[in-house]
C-alpha cells in the first residue's frame, strides 16, 4: 500500500500559514502591503482583542473585480510578477501570492471590494479555504478585508499567542513600519474602539514626531548621501538621546522595512565613542537601490534582503552617519515648517554634546526604619573571612572568622567615584557602589510590592508625560504594579499620562525622567529575561534609581550605603547576577609589592 500521498489544499495553505501568519501582527503586515500596492491614499486599521477577534483593513485603493476578488485567495496568485525576470525587479510590497490564501486557511475572512468605475462591488466570505458566500453589494470604492477569529481551526497555534498587550505591541510596530515607509498615505488605527493613530499625509519629520512624541523634535538630525550605488535619506537621533532598547531603529530599502544586523552594525559603529554603553540611537533611514542589485525573495515575511555588494553598502552607510554627526548642529531643533523631507540644514556652531548634570541630592541614603543607624550590622564582617584567592566573590566558607576591625565613618574609601574599598581582617573588600545600591533598592521595592506598602511622594502640581502608544499601553496595563511601588498615574487623552505621585524614596529624582527611564529599562528587561512582569518592573526601577558610576559620595553616605547593603538578604550579587563585591586577600596584596 502506498504511503506517500498528496496533501490537501487546506493543509498546504495551513502549512504555508505557519511561515507567513505567525501572529495577528503578521496578518496586519500582509494586509497593509496589499493596501499600499493598491495605490491607496488612506488606510484604516481596526483591531479588536489585539487581533485575536478582528483585524480589519479598509483602503481606498484601486479595488478588484469579481474574478480578481475570487482569484486572490488561491495559493500563489499574484498580480505583481509574471516571470522569473520580474523577481529581480520587484518594486511592490507583496509579490509571493501566499498571504491571502494562508490567512483564509486559518481564519474566517470577509472581503468587500469595488473598482472606482464599477457601479457595484463584490462580497466574498471564506472560511477554512472554502468560499461560503459570494454576492454583489453596494460598497465604497477600494477594498475592506475583515479577518475574524484568527487560528479558530488551529487551536494549538492560538494557544501559543502571547498576552493581549504583547500581541498589540507587535501590531503597533507593523503599523509604525508602514506609516514611516509611506508618509504620503493617511493612516488611522483603532483598537477596541479607541483611536490610537490619526495621521494625515505629511513629511517625514512630522510623521516621526506624531508617531513617537514631541520630544523627537529636539533630537532629529537629517542624513543624506547620494552615490552610484545607493541613495541614503532620513533622520538619525542625537547620541545623548540614545535608549537602552532597540525598538526605535528603522531601516528601509526601496520603502520596504527590513531587518539587517549587518547594516545596523554599520550605523552603531558610526556613533563610536559617542554613545553610552549598551545604548541604541534612534534612526529612520531610507536606502534607494536598483532592484536588480538586491534579492528580497529570501524569507516568507520579506523582511530580509540580500545585497549584491554588502561591504560597499556598509561603508557608505557608516560614512553617511559620521558625516551627519560631524556637520550638523546637535542643539537646535529642526525647522518643522520646511516643505521638504530631506533638505540639508546649514549650521554654524560646533558640535556640542550636552550631558545632564548629575543630581547632588543624596537623600536616597537616608536611613529608614529598616536601617536604624549608620553602622553596618554587628556581624557583617564575618561574611568576608580569610580567602586564598586574589579576586574572589565571598562565599559561605568565609563566614566564620571574626574581624577585629571596627568599621566606622571614614574607614571606607571611594575609588574613581565608582567603587568602595573597606578593610577586612583577610584583606580588602572591593564593592561596586551601583550594584550595591541596586540591591538595596531592589529589596525595598520587593517589600513594597509584596505588602502593597509603597509610600508615594505627592506632587503639588501633577506632571504630564507624553509617550508613544506602546509605552502608553505598558503603563496603563501595569498600573496596579506601579501603584504598589509608589507611582500614582492616570491616563489623560490618547497618549498622555498624568503623574500625581512617585516613590518617596526617590524624591530626589525628576518624576518624568524617572518614569521614562523605568519604561525603557522595563522593556530591556522584558526582552532579555523571561521574568514575571512585576519582577521586570522592580528590577527596572532599582536599576534606574541606583546611583551611577562617577557619583562622588562622602563618608556618611558611604556608611549609610554599607549599612543598608549588609542588612540585605544577598550581599554578594545584584538582582541581575552581577557581583557586588570581591575580596582582595592580604597575601595577594603583598605579592603585588614584591
């Protein structure tokens, strides 16, 4: 009996959907590509339940007749290419002819479409790759596609979807990519009947500000370079505005958003010695290349591209970024009334990198009920007994030897405004002040969260914080966690948060900057570590609020920090696993001088 069989069309389409339709955001991307290719001037996206219940894309493009409307759901049906040569001259967003067939295999799809010159349109309902209904209807010119109950017939796939905030975050990213790629198109986005975006056709600088907030007016630097290989246009961010997360790096090739670690590396390298450690600058850069020099048919989602001469492109892109950083003023904001997207501005002043002056208020070291005196606990020295290693992390084996040195004010010394060195009987204890303070704050915030006891410093005049839609959802979805830590916030409008109060222990921080930094650190933690949301926020707040390297401390502040550190449950490691301290043995110190 034969064991090899032909797969059914439904199963073939569901397998294809596994590559093309990975989550609701994948459906959004494919439908937006089709709407853009249809020469639409306005596109409206309606999302319900983060795309699990409904994804609807409405455009005013060219529309389809009855035959095309039915044919578009067939596998590998496309109007974009006709022969092999067309694969190397692709200038449309879609071309593979898999999207509609794949979507129809794993969702309930309804489509209304009408040509502009046609008196009447066509309605098609398709479910599980089978057409359930087809009829003539009165509808507006263009196309409306409604994708309902995604993965309704593949429950295993549906179970792998993430929480609603995570899935909607991915949808927002796809809409941002499309809106940045096509600034000449008007965009509207609604989620659960709430308007998220309402963008009119506009120039790129305005589009960036409307997507990411008013603060971007002050950080955009134009970048432009033309060679016989590539034309580069767009904007980059000032070095001092770089963030800890990668979320705001946008690279487009022929108006298609792409992912290219190689080219991203070229951009990051161009900022050499200008960026803080582990920081990533904003950029929205547009590369225009002859389609015959690239191959975009290398991945089902069309976000990866092969370049004919990748090394030359790397060098040109890096040089263009360096030129922009070197020749443009980094203080004055752009002229947002100019009519062109990419006009080079004339600058007369030299480059100035503004570093925010560090706070000199050390009230974070104020001793609370948890740390009743400036002296560390009586037996803290027993943690750091004799050791045979020259540079080791203290272990439980070092907890037996009593120390005959009584710690007091002035006995600890700060090195390079970053480290604290304390004499112990077995040698010297070297402490990372930032990691130590991070551990202290982490345990305070853990206690506040578990007991819902976070004290809040109320603001006489509440402050308004404008954030992008992704960060807005992060804050509102986790308001209960933030409140337990001492933050009191309320929504105000579409993308504005009102701050009424913030943790009392952090009253020396500016509330807006504190909350902005918390969001960035939270997103970084969330992307790097598989942790509970509350744990991510607590670690992020401890990291953001801890004293940084380069902060000078006086003797009282040092003793207060050590008192709180040695009262903590873990003196050895910061919350993220970094060492807080090491012991330099007397023998190793003596060896150094021989």
